C-alpha cells in the first residue's frame, strides 16, 4: 500500500469507500445481452396519404406542393383554417385523376386496417426484449392485448393535447425484464402567467427495469416536437429535452437508480441531436442543477435514414445509451430513396425501425473503458499521435471519474503510487506509455509523484481537466451549435440579456435573474461584459468535471 488510510482526509476516506464498493462489484456480473427496438409506427389517425406531406401516387413538383401547403395552412378572418378537409386544399391545383390516384394509394397502403397486421409482423420479427413504440395510438385496443399474448408487459402515456390520440409505449419481455417503477412526463411548451394556463403536447415515458441477471436499467421513450426541417422548432425540442433530463434525474434519484445505466429511444425529430443535447446540458450547468450522468456520457450508434418520404430522407430516430452499455450488433436496415418512399407494401410506417443487440458491460470492463479514456486524454497533453482517438472525447463526469480511478487503485487505499499507474496502463495494454503518462500527470498537477507523495483522487481529476482543456477542439466543435442557439444576434458573443432570454426559453427550472447574473459574471472570465465561445466552453468543461458530485453523494 502507498500510504495508510490514517493519512487520508475525511473526504478521501469517503472516496475510498466508494471505490471499494465499485471494485467489489466489478466482477459480480458477466456481460449480459438483450435486444432493443425503437419504432415510430405512424399513428392510425395520422396515416393519411391525402395529407400534403405525403400524396404518394402523383408526381408533384416543388412548386405545386408548396402551393398545396400554402392553401392547407391558409386561415380566414376568423382565425380558422379556410380549407380544412380533403380535397379543399388541392382543388384547382390537382386534377380529378390525380386526386383519385392519391385516394387509391391511401386505401391500398395507408389505411389502418391494412397497416395493422403488417406492423405486428414487423414487431414480431425483431424478437426484441425492450421496445419503444412512439406515435402509438390503438394502444389499449390493439398493441397492448396483442403483445401481452406474446409475453410482453407494458406502460403507456398518451399526449396531453386533446386532438392527439397517440403517445409513447414501452414494452418489455416478461421473464427477461421486470418492471420496478415507471413515470410519465408531460412537457410544458408554453406557460401563460396571466391566465396560469400551460400548453402541453409531447410526452416522455420512463421505466426502471430489472433484467433476469439482476442488472437494472432505466429505459426512456419519447417523441419530440415535429417538423425536423424547421429550425425554429429547435427551441421547443431543447426545452422538451431539458424537461426530460430533469424528469429522468428526479426519477432515478427517487428510486436509487442514478448508478444504473439509462437508454433513451425515440423519434427526436432532428438531424442535429447533439445540438439539442448540448443546449440542455448548458441549461443544467447554468442552473447549477444536478443531472443524471446520462446527460454527460450518452451516445448513439450511427444509423441509416429512418424517415423516408417524398419530401425528406433523414435519420431522426435514435437509441442513446451510456458507456456501461455496449453495442453487440445492429439489425440490417434497408437504404431507401425518396423515389420509393414509405409506407409502402413492404414497410407499414413512414419510419424504419432501429434494432440493436446490446449488452451490460461487465463492471470490470466498464472500469477499463473509463480508465482508458482518462489515460488517453492525459497522454494527449504530451503527444499528438492520439488526435484521432480523442477527436470526439467528452468530459468525464465526476461519477465516472470515480470509476476510472478505481481501475488504477488496485490497493484500494484511495491514492495512486507510480507503480499503480504503471500496473493500470499495463492492464490496458499500454505499457510503453508509462513514462509519458507519469510525466504528463506530474506536469499537469505541478509536482512529482512518489510512494511518499502519491496521487489522490482530487489531483487525478485535476490532471484530466487540465489535459482536456489543452486539447478541447473536438468538444468545441460539438458545442459550437449550442453556442449558436444562445447567440441569437449571431455576432459570436453572448451578452447578458441575450443569453438570459435563450436560457429561459429552454430552462425547466425557476431561476432568479440575480442568480443568473452571478453565473454570467463567472462565465465572463475577462470581465468585458460578453461571453466568447472559448469562455463558454471553458466554463462548461470545468463545471462538468468539477468536484460536485450532484446526487451521487
């Protein structure tokens, strides 16, 4: 042992106890696999080829479709839609023959009675253990009883808008997963302080599930604001995402599940989900609010386009997972073109499903993954040959930093001697990097490491932070779009009122302006009254890797 526990501070003693718990559990579980599917089924009441964004069976030019859209959304003096109901909005633009062609495709492809059995065949074909169905109507009359017969339990939440009959459903295979707890979230899009009325449309569904192996995970299903082509909807989606993350954090804290991995499946209606997530992340940091580790470590494997119609071809369905979950296999996806849009005779929805076989990482494997990331970032401060590996590196949250430290702390005494770093790097298959890593750590913390002066957790974390700040270009690129959202003036700098207005639009918390002003002054490192991109990034990195343990303490 490098030193006795008697010489460790009370904080370090607490840290050492956490590490002991983690190390003790590191070999408890082998990797366990399960299959997950995400599918926007195209709700029965929305599956209508006569809607202007479909109209399959007719070759429409951009000009004619634009004319139909204009007429579709036209309002009269009373504020009501002037051409509501088919075929009023196409009269004078489409011929009678074209209208009949659209109606024929509707009956042969879009009608619920034709799509219903096809959807069930698709779902059966996955043999999935966890399923997220969004834009799901007919839950009580069709999906729930049909999938119950096939061995699934479920939870469901309908959208709160009265005119919307669909919602989100989570199905889990009984005997593989057991429902521990669940909650449903209704996202507030707008609040009128004069009347006290809230405007809600979308929902999130959260379920804590226990696998037959004893491992637990939190599974989230959601469907964010529509029209991915419309950049003005970014604000709505960011606000909904922030509310979802708050709900996830509160739920996990209530049920003691902050240490359990989380999966998020859904139609997020954006091709730039990183921007949405980074806006929400920024909101939490500006609020100084604790957040589920999912917000910092979740990533989505790449996918082919999931929504292909005559007007768009894009990936808007995702499965996000924390690093304690690994991807074993992705089910093949068909690459479709806009000349052969869906739904069609083969595909009963305007979305393709995404299906993954995942696995709980064995706890020891998870510690290894985090330790490797720590080592690579620290080594990156003294070498340029790791640039490709670090291109998409993210700050390691304090909760995961504890796990990385545990990997090196074989003695379990809460401090690292040089030989502990050497042994850890050897286990990672990087023995030739020992000298460079030790030198990098000593340079970053400003002192030598020895048996008499080992490396405690606080300096282990400080070394990572300093190294990351030296090579944060990849993170800068990731956060640039989030910065652009807050920069409503587009001048490359954030003024106090400008940042406050954008922040308030996306924030799910009540934050007093005085508190925000204090935070703004902290971000504005040079005190010039504005925040640059560099100041913005520096604040976020420090915030995310600071000693604050949020709810995990």
